[in-house]
């Protein structure tokens, strides 16, 4: 059973999502939060597998709530579900630890599988949003990716990169590979340096773009 918390300041949206998700026997809605602060509090109380997070909310917004939840509940994954596809929202959400980014017009046939995949550690990004990420990486890297890049990464660094691209946090990577948090941080820094990027999102998209991970 996948435990899901819905965080959206519009009650009609929360109720609608709850009704949709309740039709699937593998999903249990464990709470409805009307804003970021309540979302964090309910997440700490219910410890869901996945949080469906809106972004533009009064008080604590979805970016801040995502960061707080990921810091305190590293096993809980946040799937952004919002109407906003502006660049600043997309990049800030992913940098804050969101595992995926979907738009509210996503049909039920795609939303439910995305939630299930998110619980399994996979990443779902709306095609319109994915295009922005690729364009951003292309601009930042200026297309200068050495053909020997794959050979510059050690086997362990490629393994770390694979997990970064899967949306795992440093804590999750450390647990998966039985390494200390400090060791993982050092590996991540080395990977970012070799890829010539400044953050995990750029590393993940660059890795996928050039076939550095499966």
C-alpha cells in the first residue's frame, strides 16, 4: 500500500485528488493539508511514502515545505503537482528535493502510475517541464561535454550519478550503498566537478542526455 499525503491550499483540489486516488486499491490517502506548514506537520505525523505538493501557497510555499519534508523525512518522496511551469518554480522545486514535477492537467491514467513510480524511487517530469530542464542544461553547459566524460568517472562515481539521476538524496544514497554521509557528499562533489555542473539537477539531466546512466 502506497501512503499519500495531498498538500494544496484549495479544498476542492484536495477533495478531487482524494476521490481520484481512492479508486486505486494500492493507494491510501493518509491526509489532506491546506498549506505548506500543515503539510510538513502532517507529513511528520503520518510519514507518507509520497507527498503530492502544490507550490504557490500562502505562508510556507511548496518549495519551502518540500525542503523541510526532505530534510526531516528522507524516505518520503515529494511529487510536485501544480499549475505552474515557469522556470523559477521548476528549478527551485527540484533543487529543494522534489522527486518529480507534474502539472495539474495530468490525466488520471498518467498521474496514478507516476505516484506509484515515485514511491519506487523513479522520477516523473511533465514533458513541458522536461523541455525547460534540457534547455537550461544546454545553455549552462554550452554543449561542451567531452566525449571521454564517461571514462573520467570511476565505477563508484557512475553508481552515485545513477542514483542522483533517480532522484535519491545523499542520505538515501548513503543507505543504499552502505556509505557514510560524508563519503557520499565527497563523491557527489567529485561527480559535479567532473561533469562541470553546479547542482544535482544539472548533473542528472546531463547524465541522461549523454547516456551516462541507464
